[in-house]
């Protein structure tokens, strides 16, 4: 136990580390304040804005165009049968 007290004395008095003697509530408040500031500065919701709505709208338009294209490429079997019968 004496070693712990000696170490604390070295930190506080010789190196002037008085930060270790602060109230835990004040330290908690300071950490939370700094965290909230960093969180607010890096919040992607405000940086991106409504870009995801525009992106999903564009994706839906592309999907609709691709579905239309896919439908247009379907081959009618009856037409093929008829054409083959004409060739025979």
C-alpha cells in the first residue's frame, strides 16, 4: 500500500499531475461533452442530407428500365413455331 501512495505522491507533487485528483463527475461531464461534440461534427445524417432518397429513386428507375428491357427480350414461342413451319 505504501508503494501506491509513493507513486501517487510522485505523480501529483513532483510531476504536477493534478488531473488525477479531479472529481469523477467533472471528468465524466467533460468526456461526455467532448464525445457529443465529436459525434455532432461527424454525424453523416447532416452531411449526406437526402441523398439516399435521390439514390434509391434512381435505383428504382434503373430497375424499372431493366425490367422493361427484360420483358422486351422474351421470345414468343408461337412465332418461332409458325416461322419454322413456314420453312418446312
